[in-house]
C-alpha cells in the first residue's frame, strides 16, 4: 500500500469542520483511496465538496439561530458602547485643563474612570462572544468567526475615512490607532468566545497557554494604565507611537492566545466526553 502523506490542510478541514459520525466513514474511505494512488488534487476536491455540502446543510437547518446569534451580539455591542459613552463622557471632557495640574484628585479620578472604561470595553468583548456562542450552540466556532468578521466590517468606515490632503504623521497615527484597536477587539472577542466554548477552567489549560494568558492580561492592563496616565498629565511622555506599539503587541498576543485556545479545543472536548463516560 502507498505510504504517501495526506494533504495536511485537507485533513485539518475534515477533522475540524467535518467531525462527527457522518464524516467518520467518509474520512476512512478518502484515506484508503488516497493510499491506493488517488492524487492530492482529487483528495482536495473530495474534501472541499464534503465540507461545502456539510456547511450548506447546516445553514439550511440552523440559519435562523445563526443569524439571530450574530444580530444579538451586534445589538448588545451597540447598546453597551452607547451606555459607556454616556457613563464615561465626563472623564474625557477638558483633558487639556487637567494636564496643567497633574497628581491631583481630579486627575486621579479621571485616570480611574479611563481604566474603568477600558475594563468595560474588554468586558463587552467577552460578554458579546459569550452571548453569541450560547445562542447558537450547533456551530459555535463558525458563529464566533462570523461575529468577529462583522466587527471588522463595522470598523472599516472609520478606518477608511476620507482625507482631503496629503497624509501627515497625525493622520497616520490616527489610522494606525483604529486598525490596532480593531485587531485588539477581534482578539479579545475570539479569546472570550473560545473560553466560553470550553468547559475547562483557565487553571486546567497547559502551562504555556496559562503563561501567555496571564502575560497578555498584565501587558494590556499596564499599557492602558500608562496611556491613561499620559492623557491626564500624570506622565510627561507625549509620543503616541510608543503606546501604539504596546497596543500592537497586545493585539498580536491576543491573536496568539486565541490560536492556542483554538488548537486545544478539539482534544479537550474529546477529553470531556471520555470523562463523562
């Protein structure tokens, strides 16, 4: 029998997107025929057709709950952000005047308010991801990915805002800020959704994932604290590029943590099923 290795990408699609009793015989049949001499292109065609058919069938059955889950996440995000804009509006009023009197009670109160605002933004990412994955349990990963895609689409008008003249440094910083914060929100949403899908606690993750999660939370907290301190005048450092770099590191770290959680989820689900037996 031919000992060729099957295409990793195709087998990954079958294992992740086409798992279940319906696909187990198909996977075995495809592997057997490939070992007997079928081409890699043939294998890819069969996998693509099977997965596409599976997705279309799932959409026909679960389209209503799928759409409702995404819409519910969008509504929650809009209402949450509107409420936060009202609740924390006074924190950002007359910041220039506050900078003239650093280390005062007013400056400290504004700093605390900014940290609370940042905490509510992160809480929104986790709450919206939790809601979306709970309303549609049949395809939790798929609905989570679609919801994050909607978040990106909602941010595009702000990122691609028209500009009448030649881009200057302030304009480029503004665009970079919107892009980085959008990526950071997507990362937080993915992490929150994947943690909501999981049944294990954070303490039951492997050591490397726990370390990445802890370092990511600490890094984001410190970055937000330094940025808020700069805005209220507690810190004299005025170059925004440094904070953008720190937020960019946080965005990349969040995406890496989401990738770790995504990769571990299938084996952990199997472990859960074995433990329940």
